[in-house]
C-alpha cells in the first residue's frame, strides 16, 4: 500500500478519553443532577440539627442513619430497643397490603373506567356516583372501615383500594374518551364488533392514560397504607411511625418517613419499567 493511502482506522482511545466520554453520558449527568438537591437538603438538615436552637429537637441525618441501621440490621429481641431488627418485617407487611389493595383497584378500576369512557349508558350510570364519592378523603373512611372490618388487615386493604381506585378510574375514563375517532371508524368499517373494538382499539389507545392513573393511584395507596396502619392495624411502617412518635423516638420517625418514600419510589419505578415495556411501540413512534 502506498504512503499516500489514508488510514481510516481511528486510534485507540486513551483511558482518560474513555473516562471523559463516560462522564458525558446522559445517564450519568441525569444521576448527578438528580443528587444535587438531596445532598443540599441533607447538608442543610445537618446544619439545622446541630444548631443551638434545634439541638435535641430535630435529629441530624447522621443520627437518623444510625437509628435506621439498627432498625434494619439489629438482632430483634436483644437490648431495650423495641424496633431493633424489625424494619424488614414491617416493610413486608406494608408492601403486601399495598399490593393487595392496589391490585384490587386495578382489577375493578381499569374495566370500569374503560366502560364509562366508551359507553354513554355506563357513563350516566356510574360517573356521577364516582365523582360524588371521590372527594371523600381516606381519613373519613377510617371509622367505617374499623366498624366493618375491625382492627384487621382487611380494613387497611379496603382503604388502600379506595386510595388507588379513583385515580385509576378517572384516568382510564379520560383515556377511553380521548381515543382517536378515525381509529374507531376504521375498525367499524372493517366489521369489528364492540367487544373486539374495546379490546383491540380502545384499550391500547387508552394505555398511556391508564399508566398515568396507575402511578398516581400507587402513590395514593402508599399514603393510605400509612394512614390505615396508624389506626386500623398493629403492624407495618405506619404503625411504627405512630408508635415511635408516641414514645419520642424522632430518629425512628424520620427513618420511617424515608423508608416510606423509598418504597414508594421503587414501586413507581417498577410501574414505569412495565409501562416502557408495554408501550414500546409508542416510544418507537415518538422517535
């Protein structure tokens, strides 16, 4: 090969160049940007907790982290700390209740929302009732739940169901009403029956709104489980939150609040992952 031939091969990237490219990746940048505000909040919290005015009133992040570690990894039954080593069990209790109530809300809310949004008759029958019950807060249902189910898991599951149900129904209804009428006309011209159209046209078109309702409903479900466990049951993160406040363990209270937020965030990310998988066609369409 002559000396005038151009070498098209790129030289091997140096380790420094590879590292610099890694730092410029969008995922790394998003993570770094997302950590800025939490770190600033932690620093401000530590400063306030160590100040003379708040000393002993507001536990510092270091104190909360220490209490959280003992709550998570300590040996239950040893020592005088009643919360030692009980974190995982309480997370499991709360998560199972949220899962049961939320699945029940999904199984009832999605079909009902599709029916209300698609059928004028169903809308006239059910929409006024739902809109009338929806503004009633979860706390207002607590006495009814205790009277009906007692201090048992079913009372908490009932409140969680109510928390997620209305968000799912309303968003699913709106998604069914916003279906492109050209798609409906095309399906009708091809001889699609109502049940087939509902399953193959309306449901896929309403999926983005359904997932929005699922995410909102799941967040409300975590709120409902904490409220219900404070009163209606004697286990779970909500029960620990109220019990720790009652005995003055504010470090456990704050660790419990962080745990609730963490579990809510993880469950929301699971819904988003499922959404990306189910709506992969929409992602490709947007690109």
